[in-house]
C-alpha cells in the first residue's frame, strides 16, 4: 500500500512541477504583503506563526470550481465530505477535526448555524463578491470563541476589505457576471455590481444554481417500500446580498450587509442510512451584519454585530412521519479595542522591539431554536479576551492570547494560545500551541427527541453532552529558495477530551431517550472519552514565466492524518477523513488562452451498505478541468468546465452519491 501510494505521489509531484491559479495564492504575492486575521489582530502571513493559506479574488475567478467548499479541496490539511456537488452541502474538517470543529466566518462574524454544522458551507454571498478566503489551521477559540478547534475559514467580501478606503472623486462602477449551463438541466448565474463615489460604496449580488440532478436507482423500490423506481439528486439554490459602506471622517467608517438565501434539494441519505429515507430539504436564511470602526493610528475600536434567522423544513418520508420544521435565530456581538505602542527603545532577547499591539474585547452569542423534533431551547454564551502581538527588528514575531469563555450552563474555561514566527531572508520558522472548546449544537443535544417510535439507524440526541476540549501543537517552516518557488512542511498534534460524535449504540443502553424501539441500533450523540489526531502537511508550488503574458504554474500538497481513540465504538464522524490525501493543480495562462486542472487523490477507510447502495471507496482520484479563451481581452472570457473528468463513482458520506462526469460551459464578463 505504501509503495503504491508513494509511487503515485512521486508521479503527481513530477507532473505538477513540470507541466492554478496557483494552488496557494501566497505564491503570486510576497508573503510579507498579505494581511490575514489569524488572530483578531491583523498580521502578515509570515508574522502570524500559523500555517495560513489565502485564496485571492483572481484565483477564484480562474479556478475550475463552482462553490467555496470546492475551493478548499485543494488545500493541504482540509478534508471535504460532501453529500452533493455544486455547493449543495458539504462538511469541512481541518487536520482530522470533525466538521463541527471548524468555524466559518464572513466579514468577521460567525456563520455556523446553531441547528447543525452541516450548514457551515451555506455561504450567503455570491462568488463574485468574495475578495479573499483565508484558511487558518489550528485552534483560534481565544480570538473567535467556540467551534474554532481544527481551524477557521474566514471569507471576506471585497466591500468589507475596502470599507476604510476612499474611492476618490467621481463615480466608479464595476460589474461581474458568470453565466453557465450544462448537463442534467444545469443552470448557473452569478452576478455582482459595485458603485463607488467619494466616501460611499454600494454593492449587490445574486447567485442562482439549479439542476434536475442525476438519476439513481431507488433502494426503497428494491426493498418494496416505495413505488418510485428511481430518484433524482435535484437542487435549487438562490442567494442575494447587498452592502453599503461609508467613511464619515478620517477616523470613522461604517459597513452593513444583508441577504437572503434559499435552498431546495434532494437530501436522500444525507443524514441516515435508513431504507425508508426519501428526504427532501428546504432551507431559507435571512441575515444581516454590520461593522463600525474607529481608527486614529494608535487606537482602533471595532464593533461587529450580526443577526441570522434560518427556517429548515426536512421531510424524511411524508408517508411515515410529518416533516420536521426548525427555526433558529442567532445574534452575535463583539467589541474590541486595539492599541499600538511605540516600543522602539525596548530591547528583549538581544533585539529591539519594533512594534507592540494589544487588543482587549468581549463577545456575546445568543442562540434560539423552535423545532418540531428537537423542541424549543435558547442558549447564551460569550467571553472576554486579550491578545498581544510583538515584532522584533531581528525577525521574530510573537502573538499570545487568553480568553475566559462561558458556555450556556454558566461554566467557564480559560483558554490560552501562543504562536511565534522567525523570518530569515528566504525562510520562515513558525509554531503555535493553544486550547479550544466546542459545545454541542441543538442537533447533537436534541435531534429526534420529539419523534415517537423513532425508526432504527437514525440519529438521536443527548441533552447531557459535555463541552469538547482540545489542545493543539504545530510546527513548520516556509522555505522560498527562489521568488517563484515555495516548500512548506508542517507537523501537528491535537489531543481532545469529551469529543462529541455519533456512535452506533443499542437502544437498551440509552437512558435519556424514551422514544426508541427496544433492542435496535441508533446513532447516539456521545462524549468519546479521549481522541488524538497527528499528522503532517506538505506543500510545494512554483510558477514559470515564459514571456510577459505566458505563465505555467503548479502546486502539490500532501496530508497524512492518523486519528486514534480509547473507545472501541463505531464512530461516525471522528475518523471520517482520508489518512492520505494528495492534491495538485496545474495552470497554463496566456493573454488569450488558459487551461486549469485541479485534482485530488484520497486514501481512507472504506464503508459499504448494500441496502442503501452505499459505497465509500478505500481510495479514489478525481480531476476538474477548465479551458477558457478571451478573444476580446480579459473583459470577456468563454470557458468550458468538466466536473469529475475521470467519471469517478464515489461517495464521501455513505449512501449519498457524488456527481459523475458533468460538462458545462459559460461566459464571464467584467466591466
């Protein structure tokens, strides 16, 4: 197995280098010029002490992808378990974390829904409005609160990134459209417009994606419980968003965004392996966020607030049970104050300190649910934090933080974190260590608690769950032997206790649920006593410029993860990630013609279930390909995409088949 794996890896590495947008956006820009929020204090990538990847606006426009979760597939350390393509639904893990241990953020406010982390990738803005995607590996609970265990995916819109920049005199206009169509009735449209005048900015966007879906044999028909011989994996997705920002003066700026997101899709075997599963789901989200900033150079104050309301209608099988209806509300407030000190006269560790910044802040989150199968509940939680960042003239950067986090029960956790980086001319050494927590969501605690005579192999919640706790350490370096080459290895280790996961348990052993059939198996939310994940990440990327308008770029990443637990239980999510993962990207670009491919090879534990036609293969390879031409300049681009070029038949969640080969074509216009 190892010989075969290394043989394939070596071959892929050779092809990648001599034949992505670049796999990692840092290569196209100097590391020292990219600003990220690995903590709430903005730093450059090289100063953060964390393994951070950045996907830029131009990368998104060029890549052979259709959604944010597909963007993340190419990054080492990231595992995607999707139930359908095209951004319908996907679970994202980082460094072997469960999907609930990843915090998604939009413009500095959290996106994670209190109902379930399955909705984490329901990104409520169009691809055209995204200015930058930051992947921050490792814990970040001290800065951002609960859920940031494996890492953070921070999506920043262009408007948010430029909210404190004046546009100059006169009116500026920008517009982008992307219209495509393909097999199985696929129709996609993504459009955004932006207006700028002096200190005012306005943007609006709309994204629509729909398809009749692929046709599959219905296991329920074979089992004699349905009269439908086949079913279709249809989906209808729509979101709209608008934003306004204004600079009142040199010191004050304000930003507000609102939106609407509607999703209607076939959800068969998304959450269960029951032969009775004929699920469909409709999710409607209404949300708004705002940011108020004061900045006078040495002092910076920022108030972030958001409100999100989500209606979810889940119809498992209307012939057996009525649809489950859930309404969740999430309110978020964060206030921070950052001060920068002149420490140029201070020496420490033999060098002068060039800059010291300290941030203090507080955060409050209120979660509420009204549900037909989970009941009505409300939680409030929050915390207080302090973050400091110091830079030495010799190249050393250190960021430390401490947070006092309160959960809904009133119990408190003290969470420390420390990261450091040392920058030489072509080498950056980095390391970090920190603790994080996560509390169970409403689904993990209460799912199916209000359904009488619950059928076997369905999930059942546990209201007595304890918060997860974890400690993570990582160390690595970024070596740039030449401007257009980079090699970055990283080692990581995470130890977790009270880890929440679904395990197959006999109903006779479940004492806090009275709606189960006797002596049957259910997936019961439980606290696993302890678990550990260790592994390595490697990335190697580079590009070659032939002339001013012809470039060839390649990037290769490899991730190895080993997860162990002291419990001999059949775990549903803890180890649901590849043990070996290889990703690579190729991109040839000229002034008129462009070819880009994005590929993945995964080795993981196989699963099968003949009853639901379920088959998670032990290994699989897939490639997405995009070819585009710009006969009239960069403003108009015609392209063709092939999703899953090799027509690989695979599943990442048992029972939910992923798309086979899917061809589409479209046009992008920028004005």
